[in-house]
């Protein structure tokens, strides 16, 4: 970063006494004239500030949210084609090679997969062309059909500074529209209206022209990328929409000279002789997005990379889409309501904490949407009642392997599960957890991060023992107790229903072993025999040395034992059993796949739960959570770790818990009302 960006910021109206290194203003707009004049008077550089190309996750136009990225330019303004700018110079240099090209290609892929653009509030367009209308002629009657390709002409609002600065004017738009019609006689030419014009905040250039030519217009709130990917070609004057079309692979024609034109990537109707370099799209994105933009993470106010911000925006858009519309929430403990509101929050939805199941059902029947219930207090009959009125049931719970476990204490991140199929701890029916793990489409980078968590946790575990194993001593067995009325026991154990029965089974198998019994931390317990010992935590410091086996019905702490490298014997069906990683006394016949422990860890900790940043409520994508988990444990044991590797994100997999797409491909996994307990047999 240049030196003039490293000093403190001051307001000129306060007449700073210290020397001023540079003066900044917003572009070349009239309000910035005073700043430019003052810079000349003081003999210091003028820095033009403009919104970055990946600006924000929120609102577009006049009522836009504050920017999360800025272009700081001491040379010119990127949209002014009459003279060079920092962006233009950076693009010209990048044509000869760029050291961050791989990062730029990752950003392009992420923007393509998640339909990211400058603004990112609007939902993706589903491709229903019948919604397009003709001004003055009502709603379009039919879609375009397979024989009518789509060509988009992008309008811009009057007063947009980039129009004149890019060599265009009002007449340019009509020429562009006529060219699109004449050059594409077999296509449906559609005018895309600027959102500010749709909202009545500004005037556009092409609505009247479209009416005279009987053309359809697109004035729906939708991400431009999702619209552009359906088009054969996009026509723009100077709008950044043309670059976003290039990113999703749609050819673009420019009738003005935006910053991305003139480099051989677009069909240019207004040449720019100064731009002779021929960069690739990746090099142009590296120069513009990586070199010339500064980004801030809204979760902590700190500087971040373009990829960091893009991942955050993509995760927020995924959450928005998952919970669009009405959600009626019932049974959530008050201590968890803030977390639930952040987990289910959608900018296109509305959340209501209902006072009763009856009220939730009534509101859902009237308003539509879904019902979300805290799974451990789900009343009998709710699923059947919801099915009668066509309501989806989402079950909420703590993330598996984190609540009340040693690993959860080390990672220190809250996360909740929102499962539209079932819930991970029950054997009564399928769950989103099972669906994700059975499909097995877990990105390798996420599995690698899970492996790092496992290795670090095992190292932490071994370091806390502090004593060696006495090979001459008796076998040492830990028994993890649970309350008999716990849902994780009631809904996952066809064999044993309490700690007394569990201890009896362990004694029968290991009559000479030393038994260390940990009662459920929430209460309950069992009588011990002489020589058996009670421990009140599964912390290695309290175990008195290494143990040979861990026995449990379905306690989450058994997952701690797995990660520590211990032998785990289960008598119920916890989320980590039935995959070939534990010794199971119950035959879990429906779990066919044999994943690695690292795959199980990746799904349980990172893919299945929905993660949010506790202070702001903003979402965290799984890879970011994984990287933070690795750093948390590494810092605790003072273990150096390599920085997060560059990761190509596949949003279809990494956008939170994507069980919806799994269900669409395998509807047999859906939970049906009245589904009886699976046929669970002893192993």
C-alpha cells in the first residue's frame, strides 16, 4: 500500500495542524471539487475514491449500503476513459503476467458460481422469461422458448458519472439498442432497467425507446449475473454489468469505454488507442479487483482480501435463499433465540418466534413458509399437522461434536444445525447429516483442514496426559454416561436405556478392567462397584493416564475420543457411529458409505452446521470456520501452522448445509410424517 495510505485520516474542516500528505475526495463529482482545489493549493496529491468492483452484500443505487471496498486512485478515476488511471495502468502491466493470477481465477470462479457482482442484495433469477413485460402492454404472455435466444441491453440511470466519462451520452443508448436489434434478428432483445429507475429514484434512458420498439424489459429485482448467464450477448454503454457478463462467460459489446473495454476481451464500438495490451480475463480481474481495491471485513472492521469478502457475501446470499419467506419458530430456549435469529435470518424473509405450536401452525397456514422447531422439544404430531397444510419442518439443534465437548471448548465457535430432513442424533429417520456424508461430495481442501484439526486435537490430548501407559496394569475403560431421558438416548438406542445397563454391559465384556465412569454433566448417574472411579470430565488430565477404550450409548464426547485416536464402542446410534470408524453394538444397516474420519469431521464440524459470527450475526462459510478452528487449537498448543491454502470454493457444496440439493437428487431420504423407527438390530 502506498505511503500516503498509512497515515492518520483528518477532516479538512477541522484545520489539521500536522502536514497533509494527500487529500481525498469522491471521484470527480461536483462535491469533490473543493478537495481537488485544496490539493492543488497545498501542492499534494489528490486521491479519488470510488466504490470497489465488489462493493457490498447489500442494497444497490441511491439507497445503497455503505461500501465494503474502495478504489483509491492517485492517478485518475477508473471510469474516466479520457486519461489513464491506476486501474488502467495496472491492467496494462498485468498483461505481461501477474503473480496473483491463481487467486484471481479463484475469485472469478467464486463470482461465477455464486452470481456475485458489484451489489449483491437481489436474489438470483430463475430463468422464467414469461415475467418479462413490454411497457404499456402488460405482462408478457409466453416465454421465449428454445428457439428465441436472449440478448440483453443494459440501461443506466441519468446522471451516472461513468456515462460521459466513458465517452457515451443519451443518444448512445438508442444506437446501442438499434444495433442489438439489427445484429440479432433471431433473438429476443430485452432491456434490463437499472434498479434505481425501477424504484422511481432516477430516470433511465431506454424505457420509452423499448416501448416504441415493442421490446420486453426486465425490471425484476435479480442479480445481473444470474440473468446474463442466460443471454447470448450483452450490450452495455459503460456499466460494470458488462464485466460481470464476461465473468459468467457471456460475450459483451461496449458502446462506451468502461475500464474493462479496449483490451481485446469485449466487442468495442468506441476504440481506445491507448489500450494496446491484451490481458486475459484473469489478469484483468487480478489487476482491478486484487491490486486496485481495498476491502474491509464487516465482521471486525479489519482489512481483508477480495476472496475473504466474496466468500462472506456468497455465504450471506446462500442464507438469504435458504430462508426466504416466512419462518415460524417454536420451542427454542430463550438463551438460544439470538443465535437462531442469526442462523435463520434472511434479507428476503421474516422470522417469528411463536408462543405455541398452535400459533405457529396458524400463522404458517395463513402466510406460508416453514416451521422451525427446537428438535429436542418437538411435540408429537407436529410433523403430521404440518404435512396436512403443506408446511416444511426444519429441525434446530446444537452442532454435533461441539456442544459440551472438549473440542467445542477449544474451537470456541457457536454453531447451530437447521435440518429440513431430520436431525443428526436420531435413528428414527434420515437426516441432512447422513445425506451429506452418504453423498461423499466433500471438497478436498475442507477435508485437509479437518485432518489438521484432528491432528492438532490428538496432539493436545496426548500432551495433557503427562504420564505413560503402564503395560503391566489392567485395561482402563472410560464409560461416558447419559441421562436415560435424553433425546440422544431415547431416539438412538434400541438396546440400552440408561447408565446402569451400560455399565453392566461394559463389566461383562471387561471383568478385570479399571472402569472410569463419567456421569452426564446435566445430572443423573449410576452406582459403582468397589475399584470403579467417577470422573467429572473427559479431560485427559483427570484420566490418570491413557485409556484403552471408550464406551458410550451416544454421547457427543465419544467424538472427542475418536479424534484423539481412541477405540470407541457405541451401544446406540450417535452421528459418528455406523460408518466403520467405531465398534458398534447396534447394526446401522442404512449407513452404507465408509468415509474417512477426516471426512466425518469435515461434515460434522463445518458442512452440516450453519455458522455465524457471534457479534454481528453475519454468516461464516465452512472453509473460513475450518481455518479458524485450526488456528484456535494451534495457538493453544503453540503449534505453528501454515497460512490457509488458496482454495477454489465450490459453492454448491460449501454454501452452508446444502442438503436441499442432496434431497432433490435422492428424495428417498426425506422424512415422512408418521415414519416408524427403522429396523435397528444388534451387531
